[in-house]
C-alpha cells in the first residue's frame, strides 16, 4: 500500500515508517521543515512539505494514497499551555482526512490517548472516555469522530497510545521527568505516587500501527499498552536511584510549580488492558517494560553542553549578563546585545504599565571593555535601560529597527528585513549583519506591531566565519522559518526565550518564544549551538532555565544548549 503518514519524522512516527517499509509498503510523510524532509528522504520516504494547518496539502496527499496513519499532534503548544488549540487543530485535520477518504474503504488509523477514563478503573477497548467539554476531552471527541467514519465507508481505527511510549532515544515524558529531577536535585511524585500510567515500548507500538493499517476492522479501538499501569512512585524511585538524588513527594497544589507543564499529566491515574487488541490482531509486545528500560541507563546519560575546553573557532565564548544582554567577539569585532545594567526595581513601560527587574546584572558597563557594535532588537525598558542608553554614546555603531534608527541619533542605523550592512574587520575582510524578521507577540506581524512596536533580529556572516543568529524578542516560528530558509543551518543561535506574558495583552499568550518553541526554533534553524538569553531577571518572564532544559531534553536537543559564561 501507499500510506500517507503524518508525524512521520517524530518519535513514534519514525519507528512506524521503518516498520511499514520493512513490510513492503510505500510511505509518504508529512514534513514540517527542511530538516524533517531530509530525514524522511534519507529513510526512503517521499516527503510532502506542510503542517497540520495546511488542509489542502493533507487533502491532496490522502487522496493520492491507499491509507492514512495520522500520528502528528501539536505537542509544542499542547503540552506548554494551549492543549485546546492543539486538539482543535487535530480535529480539523481528522475531519479533512475523513471527508477525503469517505466511500473509499481505505484504512485510516489515528493515534489517540488514554486520558478521560475513570481513575481506578481498568479501561478496555470497549470503554468510551468521558466527554465533558474540557480541552482534554476535545481529543476524546475526535476519537469518536474517527470511529464514526466507519459508517461513511472508511476503514477507520483508533490506537490509544500509552502516556509513555519509551525506548532508547525517547525525549518525551520520561526524559522530561529525568531532566526535572536532575535540575531540581530530587525525584518527585505527586501525593503517595500510587497513581499509575500504562506504558509501551516504541517498537511494539510501531508494530501495532502496522497491523492496524493492514487488517484492523472498521470502527476498531486498539490499545497501545504493554503494561497496564505502573505506579508513578516506582518510576520516581528508579530515577532517584540512577541520579543519586532523594525521592520525595509534592502536593497536588504545588505540582505545577515543581513539574511545570508536566504537572497536570503526572497527576492522572490511568490503567488500561490490551486483551482485546491482542486477540483481534495477534499483537504481542516483546520489548522491555518501562522500569527495565529505565534501568538500562540510557535515560540518564548526562546532557552535554559546550564548555570553554570544547570551544572551537565556530563556537566562540558568549558572556551573558542576565535578561537579554550578551557579549561576544565575532570576526575580530565585539558585539553586545540589548544592553540592560540598571539595578533591580520598577521601570515604566509603554501604556503606563511597569516592568519589574528582579535581579542585578552580572556585570556593569565599565567591565565590558571595548564594544564595537550594539545589536538592539528594540527599545523597551527591559532591553534598553538608562545605563544601556548611556552606553550607546560610547559605541561606534548601534544596529536596530528602522524606527529606532531614526530615534537614536547619528550612531544608530535601522535595518529592515533582509537589509544588510558590511562592517570592516580588523586585519581585512568584512562581517555582514543582516536584519531578519521578528514578531513580538502572537498573530500577524502588522497587528502585533500595533501593540508591541517594531522588533528586529540579526544574522551575522563572513568569509570563513560561522553563521550566527540573534533572534531578538520574537514569538513567531514563521519568522524563524523565513530566516532558516535564507541562512540555515546556523552555527550559533542566541535565542531570546522566557515566555514573557502580561495579563490583558494577547490573552496572556507569550510575547517571545516559550521553552518548547525555542526548542522547535533550534530544530528549524538546524542550530549546532543555542545560547539562551532573556529567560531571567524580570517579573514578566514565566519560564526559566529549568523549563528550557526540560524542553530541550524532551526534544532531544539538550546537547545544543550552551548557557554562556556569566558576567
């Protein structure tokens, strides 16, 4: 069969692709980025560029295929605050597939979950989850819509995948728990930790998806479950043992503070049977169980990062001072980002609001030495404070937004999107600095700029030099994709993160990349190294270093992180 797979380059999807190809099927995979497309092509898959929002792309690919396996889900937003948005996007994609496949009798297999069942009840394939209008139940309603397609001439089936689909290379829930325990110095569970999660090995799950697309009857519910339920306390104890940290408990009230986005999920009590699935498809899980897999040790390899001893000419040192301020030398010139050195306290912001600085900078202007160029993304008080403005008078050149270039005097130059300036290097040659798009909030750029003003990012290039991206206060992955299309892959990305939010502005959505989208930006850019900034020192920052570390670990990108040299 010619099978169209969404999420084909993901954790489960890449295993499903291998399983299908080994069984003689032709696979077409949805690819969100050039990197994903390249990975799929290398695996023998025909790549189709697009996202779950590109409904015409989904419709065309499904119509040209003999079967569809839908694995993709917007985990980057779903597990970092907007589960409803992710679930609604999933439903639109499913409805598009259903309309396309109606009357064909083609297989349509959809990944679902095991949430929504009564705690303490062993869920079977015959049980239907509770639909109560909550964001989580939106996905459960999508499952029922898939099953209803059987009456429209679609051989539809649902695979309810265990909350943890584990294996070597896993960057999901288990990897996030390990990262949190490492960062916090304790391995925690919620309450007495008796609540349970089912588990399945990734390779066993992949085989189930193949069997489903090949022979599951229309309207089938299948359980991707190898182990019915493992107490979270047992998982915490194994993690504590391997990291040599204490095992402790947190209350349900403090779970979100300790586990961040993972807290609500970790508090679920879910157990499920696979008896009917095994009987229907003769599926037999054969790979290690979760605790055995954890005890094999691969989850506990310490994340690497660039250190001074490992620094190469392509990985130059970056000094960080807190907030958005960083200093680095590139091509013999010294660049400073968004200078902020004022003391902690309250500072006025546009619209009569107040920005509160919570920590002192890790240095002062007097300790910087010579600065050749300031890269100023914009002029808000948390990016250019009074000390920073005074510093500009002593710097030969400030590159900033087009509006900022008009306001800041003769030493400032504004850069529009893709506009470049050539800077002479000591000893000959030039460094090129190009202005690149940045959007300081969610939504269309022109609408965001009406509230937040202009923001600019920068790309630095030069003969024999690495490519450097400085994002500025950007919340748009589309802007990152535009930059990656012209300059990727990049060697170093100085990513502004921290998910700053303000009540009443854009419904509280992040104005800059959150931790998950920073990890996705890294993947889009193909960045060899990421130096995060703008994740501390201000009260409106909502995600700090721990959240970034957990998100990059979950995305399999922890080895890209370089926290810089303080001060």
